């Protein structure tokens, strides 16, 4: 019986971290690459723009996003920005949406409630499949689906890269 041990490729990801395998997996697939030479920055909080890109890539919708480059429905997302197509596709799929002021706020942090909602929706669940009030209904569904094991965040907490890697993986 052979055993394969995978070690984190990043100097800032401890080999025994609960998220190390998820980081390696998502990085190798190009879904959540490192942030620099030998760095993953696991404690950095994910922005709404970064999350849109990650969700689109994780859902296999990158071609659609590339075809939408230049499209934008939010005044604070420049049509020429590198990620405009990803934001447009993530919005079209319901992974993310504009905020009450009708803007996207790409540089703002994505919070745990929003992440749980997006991932549960990406798995095909709808509002009819989750009982209760948002965001706790989606957070509870994510927990039941074992997407948030080893993660202890409140609904409004920003999501660090290490936690998002666990959820997406």
C-alpha cells in the first residue's frame, strides 16, 4: 500500500495546515494561484472581484467569462478591466450581485454569508432548498454539505484565502 504525501508549495502554508491540500489542489488547477513567488498569503481577505474570478474558474465557466470581457453592468467595474468578464459571468450565474447602491464594489471584502450562498447556489440548490432567513439558511446548508468544516466564521466576517480554498475544494 503506497502513500502519497503532498506538501504545500508555498513558504507561507504550513505542511500540516488543514488547508494545505486544498491550497495545492486549487493552485495547481489555476483556480486560486499564489500571490507571488512562493507565497499564497493564506490570511489575506478575499475581495468581491477575486471571489467572482475564483467562482467562475471553479465552475468551469472561464470561456464564457473571457467572451464577456468588456461587458459590465456596474458603474464601478471598468469595461476594460481584466476581470470585467468574470464579474459579468459571476453576476449572470447568481454567484455575486450588486450591492444596494447598484454598484459591485470589486475591492470590498466578500463575507462568509455571501460565500456560502454562492457556493451552495453553484452546487444547484435554490432558495426553496434552504429553510430560514438569509444568510443563515445558506450557511447552515453549507455546513450540512460539509463545505465549511474546520471554519469558524460569522456571516459578516471577511473570508481569508485559506478558508475559501477549503470551501471551494
